């Protein structure tokens, strides 16, 4: 490194990144998530068997066992003899991509609407808040169930742009008929999901737009668009990022819950939720069975939440991670001392 | 206060009406219902189902009426027949629905043909409505009759049979988790960074990030299946009562439908809900307490020489618990609506499962009734928390 360049003070995002990197659990969880997602992207190459291959000769094979016809199954097979490991990888692609698209789209919609409502105030704000309040009186879960059942029973009736189904069938390695279903499930989640983001973004923007720097930018003749996106939005970013990660795990859990009850993604398309629903009905004869799809749900939702927690600490300097770490180290040292004696 | 209440009540009525319209429209879009599957029956058996049969079934569930009339009849039991003013009846012949739709056979050039419904062969008029047995309308507390699950029986009967189970489960879970979660939150805030605090925050972090169905399934695997195989006392894995007597090690024979039997069935679903609730509540109380304990007035209280106990429980807790009240706004809904997923896992015959069943089997009168009642309860919950808040926190004035 050349010594002639003056040392530039670290930017805010560099600081955040540094703080996040020092959060060891969160980093580990991030690596795990990335690994799972990349593995699922290469599903056709990693998976040892075709996804939907049914064979009654090898149904109910226990994990790490060989079936009657001599095939080996790391995580066993289900009631139709489909290999669990194969399906879990494909399901990771479906479940994680669903969660990612849902949260990304609904965050973008929520941020834009919340930003506009909070920035302009007056009747725009009034309209948006009333609308959000109205939507949130509906029991979300009931709406999800109803919408899910409508969508699943009248699949062909709802027109979906061809490009969307093609995109999803490419993203999730599923055929286009299955993709239609997934697109609709995603749409339902987005429709119900943006309100939360919009509400809290609006709240933050209300206070940020009163700040002096926004006012001075306005005085300097900055356009509304410029003010919103260069002054207001970046300052509202940290909570948005945290809510994005927490939204990921929320959607993941909600989608698997919906599929678990039979209203989400339907059987030949694997999703952790619907795999669990099937495994659950065989739990008395094969207790290991529900554990297999449970594991990824458990790992992913925990990992995402830990990443979110790490991000929250990294983004919010008020949480004194330093103090916390010192305390933890002191505690560990004390325990080590005691175990020595 | 009075003006606030009046304004809020008017708002509530408007919101309720609007959400009734929206959810009714949504369910109207949904396929299925009592006429679904009739064609399959027709193909299978010797009895052919005629257009009149379908019309009769539709009439029984009011499916032959046009949507606006159907909605108002469902909402308020109106119109219930032709209008009579001074002995004269009006509108008796005006059509309000279509009993038998006209059928047109379309022949395509390639030789195939298709029958589509077009126009109407026989209309339903206001005069026909007089003889119909109607519900008095949901706003008068008449939910109508179930279409599929308990065909022709009033929805209220169905709800009444499930409500005790849900109330029992949700009520007990709520009380226990507040009794445990609040003290845990306080204690771990007071002893911040202690070992107890670390364990507590980690457990509640894990607890609140795991979905209920995962916790439920794992607890069935441990406490019902593994415990039974190991010869330890085990818990029944599902439903609310046993069908026949069974023997549990160390406890002995448990009579079906006895109090002990009910208790054993109750422990696991309740435990799962309590665990999840505690995780949420204790985190909430902990962060609230931490914020308050930093404030000047707490320091003042300490420097006055008050006992720590008094400072924490009397001075700090009163402010820290305020936001907790907003969390409880949803309690009424929860008590009524139950926990659909937990109930599904443990086969608990509560209202949450009824909702799932009713949507799954397209029994839309039941689903609508449950939805409307929960929206109503949610609005009441909001109102109560607003009032409670202003009573407990003098800084807030309702206007």
C-alpha cells in the first residue's frame, strides 16, 4: 500500500461492514445461508436422484441406509420412495427463492409508498395510512388461507404473464405449470406483506424530513425526487435492512406453515413445508421422518435471524457491541479460570 | 372522552362494513361450495341430478341470488320479500336471482361442442323470497347455516361446540406465559449481561425464531413417541380426549374423558404455546425495562435510598409495562381464533382448526362468520387498549 495517499476515514458503510464482520455467529450464519443457496442453485448436479422419481421398492428407507434395490439414501426416502436429500435441495431453491422474491418486492413497494406518504404528508399520507390501517384489520393468516385456496382451486382462471412463469420456472428449476402456482403464492404474500414496511418507513421519514439537512437541501432547490432518494432514504436505510432480513425468515416460516396446512405450494413441487406435512403423517411409524424437512427450516430461520441480529448491532451504534464483547470475554475468562482450578 | 368514543365507534362500524364487503367479495370468488362435486355424483350413480335439483340446492344456500341481494340478506336479512306498503305489494315480480341458468350448446367448426351457461331460464323474484327460511343477518348475531361441514346446521352450533376448547387452550397459555414471561423479562433486564441473562436471551431468541409447527413436532417426537418407547411416562400426541382407556407408566391407567385424561392431552399444546409466547413476552419486557432503568427518575428513586425492589417493581415496571399493553390488543382475537397451526398439529378441536377446515372444504358461511367475528374482536381490542393506555398513562389524552 502506498504511503503517500492520505488515510481516508472509514465511511459509514465500511464501519458497518467491519462491525458486522466481528460478529462471529452472524458471519458463520451468513456463510451457512450462502452455502445452502448456492448448493440449491446447482441442485440438478448435486442431487443424486431425479426429483420426482417414485419407486415403491425403496420407500421408507431410513437415513444412511441402502434400500432393497441397492440404492443409497443419505437422508432416507419418503412414502413414495423419493429421495429426501434430492427433494430437500430442490425445495431449498423453491422455498428460499420464494422468500427472497416476496421480501424483495414487498420491501421495494413498501419503501416507495412509505417514502412518498411520509415525505409529502397531508392528503397523500392520510390516504395511505387509512388504506394500510384498513388492510391490517384483516386477519392476515385467514386471508392467506382464503387466497391460497382460491388460487389453488382456480389455477387456470387467473391470467399470469408468460414471462413471469418462465422466469420463476428458470429460477426454481421447476416446470411452468408448477411455476404458475408459485407465482400466485408469491403474489399473495407480496399483496399482504408490503403494508408493514410502508408503515414503519413512513414513520421514520416523517421525522427525517424535519431534519436540518433535508430542509437545507430543499432551500438549495433540490427537487423532491433528489431529496427523497439522496437525503431521506439513505438515513432510513438501517432499519429497512434489518426488517428485510427479519422479513426473510418470517416469510420462510409463513410459507412453510401455509404449505404445511396444504394451502401453499402443492406436492410434486417440493417445499420444506409440504414435505413436512407428508412426513408428519408418518411420524408414528417413522419418527425420523418429520425431522428431515424440519432441519433446514430450523437452520435457515435461525441463521437468518442471527444475521439480522448481527446487522442490527452493526447498523445501530447505540447498541454497544464493544461493551457486550468485553463482558462476554471477561465471562469466558472467568469460566476458564474456574475450570482450571 | 365521550366524543372520542363516539367517533371511534362510528369509525368501527364503517371499517367493519367495508371489511365485510371485501371478505364477502373475496369468498364469492372462491370456487367450490355445496354444488361442487355434484356432477361427479351424477356420473357415478344411477340417479341423475336434474337442473331442478341443482336449483333447489342452490336456493337452500341462497346461491341463486345476485351478489348484492345475497350480501344484504347475509348481512342484515334484507330483503326478505316484496315490499308491502299500505296493503299493496311492490316489486313482487322483480328478479333478484336466477334459479336455472339457460344453456347454450356451442358447436365449433372442428366438430367439438361445449355447453356454456348463458342468460336465464327461470328467475327468482322477490315473491319467492317470502317462503325462504332466512338468516336474520350477521349483524343481528345470526350466522346462517353451515354449507358443508355440518350441512344445514347453524354455524353458531358449530362455533359453540369448538369455542370452549379454544378458550381453554388459549386462555391457559396466555395466563401462564404472562405469569412466567413478565418476571423473566424483568429479572434478565435487572441482571443485564449476567449468565442468566445470556441464557434467557439465547433461549428466547431461538424460541421466537422457530416456527410453532417445528416446536410442536419436535415435542411430539420427544414427549409422546420417544418417551413411550423408553417406557417413561408419556403424553398423548393429539386431540383433546382419548377414545378409550390407556395406561401410562408411573401414572397408571387413565380413564378416557376423565379430568386426568383431559389434563394430559392439554399439557403439550399448551406448553408449546406457552414457550413461544414467553419467548416473545420476555424479550419485549426486557428491552422495555432496559430503556426505563436508564432514565433519570429511576436514578432519583435509587438515590432517595429506596429499596431496589421498590425501584424496579414500583417505579420502573409501571412505565416499562405500558407498551406491553398494545401487544395485548390482539389477545381477544387470539382467544377466539385460536392457533390454527398448533391446533392442526395436536389435532385440537378448536376454532383455529375449524377455520382451516372450513376454507379447505369450501364451507364459506363458516369461514365468513369466523373472519367477521375476529375482525370485530380485533377492533374492540384496539379500542380497549387505547382506553387502557390513556387511563394508565396520563401523558396520553384521547381526543
